[in-house]
C-alpha cells in the first residue's frame, strides 16, 4: 500500500512504525453508590502507588545525568503525597461519592488555581507542577503506560495525527528515523523542527494512523512525499539505492557549510541561523552563520513542566549570545498562540487562534510574563550583540506599547544598578498585512524588521496553514507575497535600515535568488538549510537576480512563479556542473 503527503524535510529511510497518541484523560462523572466507596478508595491507593513508583523510577534514572530533573521528580512525589490534598480527595470519594479520578482532578485544579493567583512567582510556578502531577496520576489511574518522544524504545518512524511543539522540541533524535503526521504542512512547527534536525518528514497524510500499525515495516520517501508499507525485498533494494544517492547529494551540498555567502560578482549576503531550544546541537551551527536571525524563545516555555522564571531565561539567553560571540542575535519575544499552544498558561480556547491572542498580543495581555522576559533579555544583553524583535504586530500602537514596557524595565534595572546594553536595537516581525502595508511608517519606529513569511503568506492568502482542507490556497509563491516583500525591501532601504527574511522562504533554494534581487540580503534559516543556501548564493549573479525579481513581480499566479524559479534553478545548476 502506498500513502502520499507533503515532503517537508527531505530524506529516505526504512524502519518500523511507532504510532504516537498523547494521553487525554476521560474523567468518570457518574456518582458512586455508598457500597462503591471501599473499592474506590482501594483503587485510589493503587493509582497512587503506580504514580509513586513511576516518579521513583524516573528520579533514579536521571539522577546521575540530570540532577535538576531528579529534584523535580522528587518535588512531584512530595506533591503526590501532600497530606492535605490526599485528605480532601478521600473526603470527596467517601462523603461526596465522587469517582477517585474526578475527585483528584478537582482537588489538584483547586490548589493550582489558588497558586496561580499568588503574587509570589515561585508559588505560581508550583501550579504547573500540580498540573503535571495531576496528569501523571490520571494516566496511571487509567492504566496507560507513559509514552514520550524524548525516550523511545528503539529506532522508529513516528506516526501521529499531529505533534505539538512540546513533543518535537524534546525528540529522541538518536531513535527518530522519520516523522509522518495526518495534518500539517511545510511551515508547521513540526516541519520546521524536522528540517532543523534533518529528520525526514512527510506531513498531511490522511488516514495514516488507521492505515499503519505499530511495528510495521515501511519506507518513508520524504523526497517524493510517499510511504510504502510492507516493502518487498526488491523495493527495499531500490529504495536503499535511492537513499544512498540522496545521502551522496546531501554530502556534496554540506561542503558549502563553511563557505562565504558571496555571489559570483562579489556581493556579500548574510546567512543567519534560526534557533529554537538553544540546544548545544543547534548552537554548534553558530560558527557557520553571520548571526542568529531568529531566536524562538517560546520553546523555553513549551519544553518543560513549568514556566521559565527570569533567572532561567537569563541563563538561556546568555548561552545563545555567548555562542554567537560578537555576531548579532535577534531575540523574538514569546510567540505563543496559533499553532503553538501553551498548556501551562491555560489559554482560552479560540475558534481561530491564528487570528486571536498570540505573539505580542498575548505578551501585552499577560504583562507580568512580558516584563519577566524583557528583564531577562536586558540583563543578558551585556554578553553579546542582542537585538529584540516583537512578533504578531498589527499596528504602530503595538510597537509603541512594547517599546514603552521595554524602556520601563531598562530604567528599573538601571535604578538597581544592574548593567545592560543601552544600544540594543529594537525591531518587529512583519507577518500581518496591516503592518506590511504601512512599512513606510514602521521604519520610523524601529531599527530593523524581519519578515515571517510563513504567517504573512497565510494571512495574505486567507488560508490557515495548518488546515489540510485549504492547503491548495496556501501558496508560498503567490504573487502577493513577492510584491509585499518588494515593497518592504524598498521602504526599509530608503530609510537606510535592514529587512531580512526569517520564515521558511529565507532558506528556500528556489526563492533565494528572488529575495536577493528584491534587495533582501539577510536570510535566516535552520542549520540544515545553510549549506544549500550558500551553494545557491555562490552560484548567483546579482544582475541576473534583479532581472529574475523584476520578472517575478509581473507574474500572475503561484504556478507561473514556481515554474519560473524551478527553470532558473535548473539552468544555473546545469551551468555550474558544466
């Protein structure tokens, strides 16, 4: 059987399926009878013991390599054994005749709600610990074993309906051979992480969870976007040869990793690195880039069982700044919302989260979180060349509010005698059409801008990039996208300020010549895309790039532009080989 989807991170692998479904508790809301109480209390004890055993095992396993995580497990065990909560749960079971799972959920939620209202930051963080323990207890109550993508039993091709950022950021990279999801596209968070880790991925495969079974052998062709189940020996041989050829081509391209991104006629472009979780593997690419064009700080909030406090953020930001030494680092304030939901914040459910409270809107609505992040960033600024960028900006009012908060936090640090870099540049991420159309006004408010083409495209096309039903309407090469980019480049160039592209278009080998021709000479991308981008740039002539950009600006459809860029790429690749 052959299944098809969209290849979003290239590669070819053969392996066994591991279907991943995150646990979602289903509480028993039916009342107990008085005769049920003894059995319910006994079942509660059993679930407590299972949960305690899990925590003990986890603590012992990580104690040597990760003492801090071991302390968290110990703290969670203390919560589980808290006598006050335990007594209340037992009372709800015995006196209110509430099922043990519903009783535990009620007590944990009540305590968490109280802690969340505390003025003490440490107490508020304990609320997320309570939710974590609640989730573990309810899973143990249901008898469901823990399954996490951070620790897999062996090499596997992960198959899921979708993966959350908290799933992908902690992937067991040694054992994840490939990724298949039923939803998602080239600009989803799963695709971005897969590309950055060079994990072959095919997304948007309808019915994959039902069609595939755990342990089943499949071929994942993430070049053509195909899955082949139960391959014959002949098919295995053919795909093994194809995988070898692909690996050879990738090795050839990797030779450009440390090359200078200079065109044939001597124009120097900047190739910067997108950073997500500030992991050592990511930061190893700092030496091959001209800086960090996008530090996705929201992954600090997504990867953990509590919201990062000021000190934790300061340490993470300092680590990134030191890794890039004297090169610029653009720190994007937390871009939570849209496809990056944060369970720890318990955001209100929205019918269309991409048009809701996300990015800077959320930061301004949760001012304490915003101020904490800005303080940590300002403190870290003394360790490198920090630049701060605000996402999801809709108008000048947003920019002015954010800058005012930043100024207040800087003044507060100064009063306390805490040093910070007074020359920090402030910019915006352009992804909302309203801000793109007033670029000539925006340049007076900021020092720089970076275009998030993933979201700008979905808003220009009015097509949710996560919605499979409208995937044909989400057009990366839509004429409106390139017209908007041309206008932005012209407006910022006239003001003597820079505009870069940090969305997926920035690392797209087909798009790079057009971007260069439009006057966008700063591109930011995942580490895996850097060699290919440099290869394209070194084979590029700026006169040809400008001519190509002018031609693209006159074209009428995504299909026309895609064909034009493909032809341009193929001709230049042929010329290079000759």
